[in-house]
C-alpha cells in the first residue's frame, strides 16, 4: 500500500506573521486521517501568544489580540502539547503532512526554544521525518506550471475542497487532501516509502531554492539568499 492510501497526520499553524524567528503561534491543528480521507481524530489549540496580534494577521485568520487574550491558552502549555503530539505521531511512523513545512516546523522549533521546551528534533533524536509537503511535491512533479502555489491554489488545481481557508483545521485537512491527490496522479512520488519520499523532498527543496535564488539574482537582487534546508531551517543563536 502506498503512503497516499494509508494513515496520515496533518498539521497546520496560524500565526502572528511570517518571520519564523520572531513571530508566534496563534492557532494550531493536528488531524489524523484514515486511508480513505476520513478524520479519525483532531486536536486544536488557541494560544495567547503573549504579543499583540497584528491587524493584518487577524484579518487573515480572524483571531484578534483581545480574543486570544480572553480565550487563548498560555503559550508554553499549548506548545508543549503540540510538540509532544507531533512527536507521538512521528514516533509511530505515521507520515506528517505539512504545507510549507519549512515555515511551520521552523516556527514551532523557535517557539519551543523561546519557552525553554524540548524541540521536536530533541524529542525524536533527529530532524522531524517522514514529512510530506504538498508545496515541495507539487513543484517537483509539475515544475513549469504557471500560477500561484499557495494552498488555496493547489486545492483548486487538484480538486480538493477548502471551505474555511486560514482556519488551521480546515487547512490541515486540505493539505492532506492535496498530498493524496498528488500521490494518486504521479506514480513517481507514490511509489517511494515515506522515508524515501522524505529524502526525495530534501533534494527537491534544495533544488527549488537554488532555482529561485538564481532567478532573484538575475532579476536585480544579486545578494539574494533563499533557504535550502527542509523541513526545518537550522537555528542560529544570533536570532536570540
């Protein structure tokens, strides 16, 4: 049985912004999906991140500073639960689907460090794996397709419903749906084991980053640097 026909766990974050080194988690969702796509279990979290939620972020995910301060859990408590739940799934060998994993997993890593918690890597004893990233896979199997590749665009392209974009649970379920459709459509990525697919994506992510960096440098930004590491951006102590 191929990975896309088996159990998957899908993860998504909504945050205060796009900087993995400085921004904070606002909501998170972890969903276990059976081989037929049915949700067998779901965990969700709402956090008070301890900093104001910028208006532009609240406009996307709907969580204002006042709302999270009233209803959100203490960040350290929720981040501990989130990280241990992810570790449990990966220890069990269940592939973890994360759209743009480089962002979500790196931001979670920094949140753990910020609150003095063991990171996901420390809990597992290795970089989180196996991870399945629909963004990396889609670029790998359909490199020259024009148009956007955000989750909503991928859902439209692969015919996956997304009824509540930027709600963590809906986004997690949709990301898993896109991953399955890619597996169904492209035998080259359906055949490898989850571990082999993880390695394939590490290589693909580095190649995609190099291509984008070269494009930026040709387009007037000669010093552009595009992160090649996947699924986790290495931590630099200079970030604090």
